C-alpha cells in the first residue's frame, strides 16, 4: 500500500486545515473495488429484473390491455381508466375504507409492540420473560385462514365464548361482532394486534438491549422510579427505531393485509370492509379488467410514495434520523 | 484470497444470469404434444400417482395416440389460475370450464382460437356429434361474427337438474302440515317450524331452513328477481332481474326470513356453510336449500332415525311458478389456446374422447369395475362405493362425453341394503321432481359487454347495501325497490339497458332458429 500517502489532501474545515483522503477518479475506484462490486452485481441484477423491469407493466393502466396482445401490443387508451377511477363512486368508497382502516391501524396497532416490548423488558424473572416472549410469537406463525376461523368461532353470537361470558356474567344481550359495522372495525384492528404485536417486539427489544445500562444506574442514583426510567431513557433510546418503523409503516399505508381482510369481511360490513386490494382481486383477477385495476393499483402506489417521502421529511424536520 | 473472491463473484453472476434467461424459455414442444387442462380437486389417492402421471394417463396416451400432458387447475380457481397463465404464455393448449361466462371472458381477451375450420378439416366423431345436436350451437359461438370458439357435449339429465328444496317430511307430519307448494304455504310452514317445536325438544331451538349454498339463487328463481346477471324478456323487451317490480316480494322474503327468525343470522359469517350443514344434520332446521342429491341424508339419518325427506320442485308466488335452477344444455366448454401448436392432435384427442375414451374413464372396464345390465343395457357398478371414490378423479379427464342418463341407474346400482335402496328411490324421485318444473331462461346466455361489466362494478355494491338494509328491517321492501330504481337510473342503467336491448335484437333471430330450450321431461321418457 505504497500509494496511501499520496491519497491525502489538505482541506479547510471550520477555518482549520485538515488532512482528508483525496478523491480518486471514478475509473480508478471502480477498478480498485472490482471484486467487491462483482459481489454486489447479483443483488443489482435481482433488483433490476424483479423490481424495476416489471414496472413497465404499469403502462397497461393507460392501455386497453388484452391478454393476447400483451403489454406492448395493446391499444393505447389514454386516461380513460384514470377518468373512470375518479368518476367512480365505488372507488371513493374503497379508498375511504382503505385510508380509515390504516389510520386506525396506525393509531392502535403500531404502538402495541412498543408497549409490549417495554413491558417485557421490565420483567424480573428471566424464565418467565422467555416463556412470555415465545408465547407472544405464536400467533405470527398461524395463517390468517386459521385465525379467521378462530375469530369467527369465538365471536359467534350463539356459541362463541365471548358472548357467553357477556351474557352470563354481565347480562348483556349477545352481540354479533362481525356483522356490525362498528364492532367489525374493532375486531379487525384487534385481530391485527393479536397476530403481529408479539412478533413486532423483536426489533424494539433488540434496540432496548443497545441502551447503555449506565444510564439506568445513573437514573436510579438520582432517584428515578421505573416510570421515570422508561420515560427518560427507554423511550428516547427507542426513538430512532420507532421513527424508521413508522416510515416503513406509512409507506404501506394504502395497503391492507389482503388475507386478513378477505377472510374477515362479509356482506353485512362491505360498506366499511371493501378496500383497494379486495376490489383489485375481484375486478382484476376475477373480472379480467386488468387495465382498470392496474390504474387503481398505480394510484395506491403513488399515494404510498408521497406518504413515505413526507413522513421522512417530517421526522427529519423534528430532529430524528430519517430513512433516506 | 482475491482469486477466491473473484471466482465466487463470477460464478454467482453466471448462475444468476443463466437462471434468469432459462426461466423465460420453455422446453421446445414435440410435434404431436398437446397439453390439456384438468380440474384439480385433490381426489387422486396417493397410491394412484398424481393427476399429471398415473396409469389412466398412460392408458389415454396409448389409446388416443396423442402425446398428452395434463395441467392441473384448482376447480374453484379457474380464472385466478388461467388469467396469469395466459399472461405469462404458459396456459395449456386445451382448456375447459363449466362456466360459459369464463370462456367468454377468455374470448374477449383474445386468447382463444376459432375452431370451425379445424373441426371441418380434422374431426370425425366430434363433428358428427355437433351436427346431431344443434341445440348446443348458439352456446358455442362467441363474438360479433359468431365463430365457434368452443365445443361441448350435452349434459346428461342428472347434471341438467341442479337446485332443489328439501323438507323434513317427519316434521310436517308431526305438525299436521302439507308439503308447501305456494309462497303462502311456505311462509306458514316456516313459521310453524320456528314456533311449534317440530323436533320436540321442549325449546324453540329450530330454524325454518338452512342454506346449503344456493339459497340466494333459489330465491332469485322463486321470485324471478334479484339476480345480478340474469335478464328477462317480456314482449321482446329485455330487462334486468333487479329492475323487475317482482323485486318487492323478493326483498320481503329476506325481510321476513330475518324478522321471524326463519334463518340463522350467522349465515352471513358462515362462508363455507359448515354451520348451516351442522344445523341440518343435527335436526335443527326443517328445510334445506340445496342440490337435488338428498343433502347429508346418511348423517341426518344417523342422528335422527325418524328423519324423512321430501323434495319440492317449485314454490309458486303471485308472479307465477318457476322451477329451480337448471343448467343450460352444454356440459363442459372446451376451447383451444389461440396459438396452439398442434390443433390436429388436439382434435384427434377430442374425437377419441367422444368416440370411446369417455366411457371407460367414467365407468372403468367391463367385468372389472362395471357390468352391463342385460335387460336395459345400462352399465352397473360392480365395485363398492369406497372403491368408486378411489377412481372418482378419472371423471375430470372427461371434458367431452356423449353420455345419457337413465334414472333406473340409481336403483340398479344400489347395494342390497334397505337404507341404500331408500336413498336410491329418493334420488330418483328428487330428479323427477326437479325437472317437472321448468327454470325460466329467456336468453341462452347473459350479455357480457365491457360497458355492462363496468356498470355492474358500480351498481352491484349499491344493490347489495340496499338488500342488506331491507333484510335487517331498516327499509320497507317498497322503499328499497324505489331506491334500487333510482340508483339504477342514476348510475347509468338506462344506457346499458339500451345496449343490451340491441344485443338481444341482433341475436334473437339466430336463437329463434334453434331449439335451445330443451324439454327435460322428454329426456326422461327417451
């Protein structure tokens, strides 16, 4: 490494001269790192082929796509599908439902793993802690089909355990949770929490173990109780992780877990439960309206992109470290 | 060390590139190869192989002389499976489906081949069969120029008949009631089943009826209203079944069913109808909206030795008497992919199926699985029903079959056991009852123009909302009907109505020239 000394440059930072590595020409750097770049190549190829090339399929939102003509061969349709989308009442209904369900999810489902992680972290018994953690992970591994069956059964107004408890212990008349528009939304959000909150604690628990134990010791010496410690040490220590996960969550804002909603929805609650993914499935895959549903999906992606970008900006403006 | 890194990097690069390109190109097809779609129902017993490769597939290759391969498609996910396959260019050469609407959807996407020339050029048996059965003709033509894009064989009688209403005769006897034949009598029986404790448990734990899946379609048939796809014709005027004034009574039925507790409210979350069937076999419901096969009869009888069933072929209303759903004449629609490489071989295979192949695939071999009844010439099973279940999967290869149905088949084929004999008699009676009433069908097929489908996307969710509100008693049937009318007009119903009228006027003369409405009772007498 004889050239090392020649790579240093003097630059002025804050009025003082500082030695900095000189920028080598691109060619030299490419040649120097050729093997490392080659290792990166398969990943790049993957992204190009499976993440960027398929994007050209988006043009069918502006065409009258027919299977036989293919993506390139189909006739151009201009903005007819976009127009139809914005004129459609049903479109506004599915957008409204999608947005509302996501707002509720963000309000209730997003903080659940944070609270849970803090609670787990404060447990004293190591064995109990591990047991609780493992139990909390279980729902993550059960498919929505099974979960849906369990939920429908336990919430049944005639035979479900929940209504039996309500009737026998509190004298409340049985509630048909899944056929009532208000209760259905609550069940939807809670089933999401039930399934994902435990698994979601993993990242937060990892972040908590990174917090310097000396901070807690100092706090205890200063006389801080458990709640003060959580408020002044654990939560600030988690803020970066929370921020990044929030951005990722908001990026998926216009998406709803298809399996979850498809399994839980029924005729009685379609007014609140029909969302973009279920509509795209019905009209696109079953109804062969490929162009129109691509336009709807395109709209969904654009909103998602705007949301992820603005959340990132807001978090940066608030002094956090954003994602990009 | 650097060498190793470099080698690894290059190897990874090559592997990833090659695999990407290899994925795009399929195997070069052999000259006479034909790939055929087959319904996957998970019925192949593991010791018989798979749906793609088993002794029957070998036998079919050998007998037909065509190099066949089979592509399984899940029975209930035809569109979800085939649409992406067509888009990716991996769809089978020969596809088939019971639903004409699905075939029409593929035709609209341009992925099917016109068949007239190939049938004329290559076919023998199939061509003759189609000429002998002109009833099929209007169903096989698609598009404005009316070319044949599909072939089919006639449904045997037992698959033409479909929905049927069942009632517990022992409950009727217990309460001293007659079999309901009119709307009024039906309502009276339904009320009695709910309030008069027909199962004598001392509590009101019964429902008037359960839904074995087709309830909604059967109420559509009963009132000739409410269906999302059916159009009716009165005096050459075509109108949608949801704009008929009969809709008021249709709505009233749903309202009463909920208000008077005829039906289990949890039907709405019971999407697989498990709970409904459970209520039925445990003797907690008096009527069953199902198919013409006696619903879960052996289970029901095991739970309640007194259970007896009577089939009901129609419930009359003040709008007339309409039978329950009967299928249109074609059985499976068979179509070719637009760029099928070996149409001649595919036709050869279909000819073989129509000629002789279908028979052994349905009945097995004479002397082994079946024998021929001397008096009637009807094939009779020689194997137990368990062994038959083992062979059930072969029926799904039979996309064409010029089969005839003989009602004697049930009795002749039934084991010498009192219950089995009773069941066979019940099946015979049920089939006769089903076909004794004609199901009203004013056009051979439903219109499917794109504007109409776009309209349905807007209108159907609104209609479903209104139907739900009226079922819950939050709207009177009359108010609901007025709401449906105004929504229909507001969302552009009159415009699509005019288009459908044009479609009807154009096709009506063609339809009138063939007798596509078959008289089912006459089939019984043949």
